[in-house]
C-alpha cells in the first residue's frame, strides 16, 4: 500500500509538472473533467496531459507522463497505446514495439495498429506479427 501511495504521489507530481508546462510555465487550475477517483482515473488524466504534450512537441514529457500512468494502471490499453506513440515520436522503436505488444496483450483492437502514427513501424516484423 505504501508503494502504491508513492507511485500515486509520483504520478501527481508528474501530472502537475506537465500541467504547468502545458500552460507555458504558468500555474493554473486544471479542470479536465476528472472527478478524482482512484489510480485508473489519475492514469486517464495523465494520458490526456501526455497527449497535449505530444501535440505541443514535448515528447520527453509525454513519455515521462505516460510512464507514470503505466505505473498507476498497468492493465490500461489506452496507456499502453499512447506510450507506444510517445516512444515512437521519440525515435525509440524497441520501447514503442514493446508498448504495442503490451496493448495487444491487453486486448487492443488490432485495427488500431493501422493508425498512420505507426507507419514508421510498417516494416518491423514484430508489428507484422501483431496484426
């Protein structure tokens, strides 16, 4: 239970840092619709923040934020999928493929592997094996 508390504190800190970074360094309240439930709700909030960071080109922060989300919700397909996208945006092919394999193992609809974001992996045997 202590370890979960420490992970939640880490995720909250990462989320807060990402929220501040997404606002150009300005502190502002985050109203992203999350009612503040358990780890799964916090992971979903972190995914939203990470997607914003990816759109802003802050790939490193997106990977960090999604890694925290993965610790909170290791069985979440969306976390695994977005972590794959972030790793790929960072040019990290092996971690991207590992995250995609995890997403498929968790029940990802394989049609989502045809997302244009994964086009750079088209020749990867590991991706072809997932389809």
